[in-house]
C-alpha cells in the first residue's frame, strides 16, 4: 500500500465515539485497529518500515501508559530493540524518576525506572494519540533527564486543533503521526 492509502486505510478503521467521556468530545477509538489482524499488521508495519531506516533506527522504544505499550512493545520487537514503559505514578516497582504535567482538570504524573535508559540512547517515544501533548512532553522530559536523546515522538492519531503536536514540535521534538483528525 502507498503511504497515503495506508493512512486512509487506518483512518477508516478508527471508530469515533461521540460525547465520550464527556459531552461534546469526539473520542477517537483505536481498538478496531488492533482487533483485525490485517489492520493491526498494516499499522505496525507503517511504524516499523519507518524506523528500520538506519538514520531513524532507535536504540530503544519507550511507550506511554497504556496504549503506547501495545504499539511500542510490538514495534520494539520487530526492530529487535528493547522496550521501556513510562507508567502512571505508583505502578513501577524499582527506583523511579517522575514528571508531573497539567491536564484539562488537574494534573497527572508519569514515572520511569532510573535504569530504563542510558546516556546517549536514541529513543523512539510512542503513544496512540497526541491531544494536548502533555503526556508525551512529560515522557520526553523524563527520558532526557536520564541522558537519553528522544529522536522522535510517534503516534497513530494527531488532533492538531488541541495544539499538542505544535507544542511538542516547538520543544524540538520531531513527530511522526499516521492520521490527523480535525476537531476534538
């Protein structure tokens, strides 16, 4: 499949759930991408083929809790590199570093094991969707505090109107996304 047709093929398999989790929100549900074996393979291959390029090949893939684990672990396996989970606070058993970020209402904290990455590691940071960019920015900061280089942030879906992708790019993070949805 040509990349444009891949992008449309994937977009056609993302379910929009109106008014969830709150009135006025158009929730972009990626679970149909995972349920069908062919669609799931097309999705993973779109990332793997990009990151097989020696110039973009990471030393490790970091996935953001929780759907970034699904994508990140499979992409890391296919690239034959390690996988690192960036988890919600209180889920990792070993010594951690943490980063708190603002949500629309309140804040959240993510953590990373202190030995998860090493100085100079080239890291691909992956999640399912970029909305406000807060989670990915927090993950980037955690990895950089451990001396890693976050070479690119990747996601299936970008919601550009929420401003997250612009904020991430302005911070110096290159981004790769497969599907854009206008609106919320």
